[in-house]
């Protein structure tokens, strides 16, 4: 915890703790504190799967980028963020399988 504070990072639960998510490494991302706070402003208590579904429901050419977008995702487009989230989800799933071995 102390090292995370020095690095200005928080633990972000992919499946929120309040929704049954655990503290295993496969359920946690270490992200910058500001980005973590903005993530919850933008996505609330959604899981990564729910966020992917939400973002996929928008038409890319009509998508209006919220003010927090750039602070979380930089210059990534809607489609790039969806691809990134899918990769993170797959990687964390693989990590969970590896840890069980």
C-alpha cells in the first residue's frame, strides 16, 4: 500500500469488491490515482465486461467524447479503447488460469 501511494497508484478491481470481486492479482489493475477516480466518474461501478458492452453500443462516428476521456485514455479513439479493454480482459483471464495451476 505504501509503495502504491509513492507511485501515486491505486488498486482498481475489474470486478468491483462491492459486487463480489476479490483481491487476487487477476482482478486488480494498478492505475494512477487521478485516472482511477475519473474512471469511476465515467463508468461508475461497472465491470470491464459491462464497460466494453456500453462502449460497443455507440456509433464511433457519432460518439461524443466526455471531458474525462482524454485524462483516462489520452488520444485513443473509441474503437482503440474497446480493443484495449478486450486485451486487458483476456490477459487477466489468462493470468487467473495461470495462477490456479
